[in-house]
């Protein structure tokens, strides 16, 4: 039997009001459902529950019990981080902040009824929904590759067993073997991510397989922090890294996972490891909800509300917001704006102008860290960059080491901010 | 003393003459080195300068102009000063001037326990004195610190501004991606439980780009006086 608010009030007439009041309030609390417990979703759930001090009913839907961060997963490939240190659980969100954590997949969203249906069969009603499901891959983006080939040719672009698999394959390469990366076209998760990965793979190979070669097949003309990366590769791993760009046919590439070959514009190369990072789109649940335009979900820059539905806020990689890169830092920053907007709409808390920022650190080699960052503000059309900075080539070793140490501080900071 | 009086006479002379002379005069000298030698006694309790100068409580100050912060191998600097050096803090005139005015504005965690020199003239004079101990004083690019117009000493109403804690809490959410709420300082310094004034002065020093560090210059650059006050109020209350 369920007891709804009206039944309860009518059947308790004449009973002590002091007894009835807390129950009525609990049943009447505004409900927020968050889908996805990653950089955007975990941050949003934690801060919603913490700041509203019990005034909101916050439910987080996330299938996995342990979230492995993509950020710093490249450092694991390079041997700078333990795998276990990348994993984070949801225990504190539940115990310390009172978030209802539901380990399940969201499989449907009924925007008229304002409910979310779960793979396990349940239904969750919401007053506001926050979606931060991250990315999925565009089908057929790299001819010859699909998700069933991910064991032969891992993407390692969602962290966890894929990352471990890629590391094992790199370490098992024959002497003088070839690691190939098929880099993704824009826009994609973490613009410097593939290139930081190259640095870390090179670092590891230099230790265990110094005659190995690294081949980047890149459909883009240029990439994030390019001058810094190329300078770092030259200094640390001279001669090991080769990049084939679109001028040499990289945009016309296919793979054969059974034969372990890469075909670049008709020229077939046999490789030992093939890290395919396909083109990306918003997590599938966004399409299911019918709020995407093309591959991503357009949002209102002031609040992160989907343009197609003001009851749904979309954070992180899945959103099309303007100038911010798809990063964990950005998702975390956007979550804070959304939390403020949701609290303002559902409780009487104050609303302030949106402020966003991002900084992405990358490690080039031992104690050689660089960073790029920007501050953003909301205009009516988009989240617009207002100021930015980037590390310079030729910085001295002390500054680079300090930059790396800062990134360790940031990792500790953002994970504490997400998971408590 | 004599030179000093000459400067004030110049300043008081006919407007036309002043306009013609001023740039040359300002570029020529920071202050009065002779008078600076006397003010330097305040520093001498901790610092040596000149032939055979050694590190004492503080590092020796020979060749301080153009020297990177925390650059002497044999001296144990504070973590904060070493961080500032790695960030790229170079002891140029405007930085020295700011550090002597309020050491904590530029390097909050500095070990130099010295209250600072409020008087602009006194600072200029002691710096003019220190300049004479540089390898090539002539090569030191000079400009009057006043021309740089950094105001480390904030107006009392800015320092006393009462922060809006609610707003501070929202603004702080941006800071907590990097700085830890629990006051841990691994890799990134802790900013909880600071004295209000130290916090405000440090944020203004980043905003004025006096204090190096691209992330913090950017973060502080978009904050108004009210927002800095709100953040100071929020973080001071943590811990
Ligand atoms: C190699 C690499 C390095 C990176 N390095 C950095 C870095 O140094 N700094 C940085 O800031 N960013 C970095 N990133 C980017 C960062 O990881 C992402 O931008 C960030 O995780 C995006 O956050 P999100 O909340 O959008 O998605 P995610 O963090 O991916 O979270 C999405 C969550 O939603 C869940 N989910 C998906 N669909 C459903 C559903 N239907 N129902 C329920 N749950 C669902 C998933 O299980 C997942 O846990 C890196 C990425 C990679 C791949």
C-alpha cells in the first residue's frame, strides 16, 4: 500500500499535528533525479544534497559501484598512478550527504509524466532531472571497428577494464613493435587526452621497449597544446613518435581487428597494439529522451537546462554549451551552476550569475607537467571564453615540476568534491 | 638628505619645467641610497649585504634585483617562497616594493616575520640602497615604483568590507575543485581559516598580477571587491 499526501492528511484529521507534520513534509519534498555518477553527476548530487540540507530528495542513478576516473588514467598507463587509486565509490554520498544511490541503468525518460524508468524495472518520478551520462561512440566512425572489437582494439576512453587491457597490451608488445592510435575528430572528450596518452605510452615504452614505435593517425589538422606536446616528445622520446595527419590521408582510415592492420588511404600497416578512439556523441539516454540536436544536447548557458526541456539539465560531455572543452573540470564546474539553478527553482535559495572555469593539466614525462585553462561566462547564445592561459615551451624544470604537483592536488581536490 | 630636498624642490617647480624634467629624473633614481642605509638597519637584524655577506636568519641580499625568489642554494626558504620562485617571481622593483610594503600580500606563507614598511619614500630609499649592491647597478632597468601604481595597501573600506556569506559559498564552489575544504595542502595550498585581511590582500595581489600564477591571476581577475570579501568571509569560517 502506498500512502500519498492527500490520503495521509484526510486520515489523520484529529490526530496530533506534531506527529503528522514531518511525514507530510517528507512526502512533499521536491525530487531531483541525477543520471550518471561521473564528473558532472556525482558533483551535482553531492552539492544538491549538501546545500539543500534535506529540503530536496536527491536520487543518483549509476550502474557501476566503482567509478574509475578517465582523468589520470593516462598516468596509470605511464606507470605514474596505481590503478586502484583511480577508483571511487559512492558510500559517502549516501552516508554523509543523504543521496539515494540506485545502482541501475536509466533506460527511458517520460518527459510528460516526468519519470525515469530503470533497467531493473522501477520508475523514479522527478521535479527536475539532471543528465550527465558522458559519451558513447558514433557507429561506423572508424570503418572496420565497432564496440565488439574493443578487446582486440581497445578505446580505453571510458576508464576501467579497458584501461587495464590497453596497458597489458602495451607491455606485451614485441621488441621494436608498433603502437598505433586512431585519434578522434572534434569535438570529443578531453582535447589533450589522446596526446597526453601518447606521452605516457612513450614513457612506458622507453623503459621497457626502447626501439618500439608510436604511430598517431589523426584526422585533425591540429590539436590541443600541440606545440607543448611536440616539444615534449622531441625532448623525452626523440624519434619514437610519428603523426600522420589529414594531408597524408588520415581522414580516410579503416582497421581490421582480426588481422591487426590499419589502412591509411590505401596503405596497409601491421601493428601490435591499436588504440581506436572513435568519434563521439552524447550518452545514449539523451537520444532516448529526445533532447539531442545532432550528436549532442544544446543547453541554456545560464542554467545548463536542455533547450528542448526546461525540466532537464544536461551536464558535462553530453552537452553542447559553447566554448568549454569536454573535461571533468568543466563537468564539475557546470554541475555547480546547475545545482544553484535547481535549488533556486525548487526551494527559496538565492540565484547568482553563472560562472564557469576549466584547467586541464597534462604530463609529458617525469616531473614535466603543463596546463591550459580558461574562464567563461554565460551569454544568451553560448558559454563564452573570456580569458585563457597556457604553459609556454622552454619553461624551467622547477615550474614544470610544480605544475605536475599542482595536478596531483587538483585530482585530490576534484575527487573529494565529487565523492565527499 | 640634500638630494632628497632637491627632489622635492623639483617637484614644486613650475609646471612646464616639471613636465620636461620628470621622466629623466624618475628614471635616474629610485630613492635616496644614503637615507636607505639607515632604514636598512631594520633589515640588518636578519639580512647581510655587501662583501662577505652570508645567509643569516634571512638570505643575503647581494644582487637581489633581478634575482629569482628563493634562488640561493644554501638557504632554507619557506615552502611558500620556494613556490613563488618556481612560479616565476623575479625580484624586480615593483615586486620588491610590494614585498617590503606587506610581505604577506605577495607571499602569504613567507617566513619573513616583518610587518612591512608603510612609507613609500622609506621603501624607495632602502631599495635604492640595496641597488648599490647589485653586480651592475647601471643595468638594472629603473622605473619609479609609483609609476607601476600597485596598491598593495588596500583602502580601509576594501579591507573592512563585510562579505556576503551565501554569495561566498556559491563563489567558493569554483575554488573547491582545486583547494580542499578540509584544509589539506598537497600540491595546492590550503586557504581555509585564514585571517580575513591576509586573504583579501592575497587575492588583490593576484588580481593586479603582482603575484605570479596564471590560474590564480585568472580566477582573481574576474572577481570584484565585493566578491573577494564574500569569499574571504566564507573561507575564514571554514575549519
Ligand atoms: C584518457 C582521458 C583523460 C582525461 N583527462 C582529463 C583530465 O586530466 N582533466 C579533466 O578535467 N578531464 C579529463 N578527461 C575528461 C573527463 O573524464 C570527462 O570529460 C568527464 O568524465 C565527463 O564527465 P561526465 O559527467 O560528462 O561523464 P562521465 O564522467 O563519463 O560520467 C558518466 C556516468 O554516467 C553513467 N551512465 C551513462 N549512461 C547511463 C544511464 N543510461 N543510466 C545511468 N548511468 C549512466 C556512466 O556509468 C558514468 O559513470 C579525460 C578523459 C579521458 C578519456
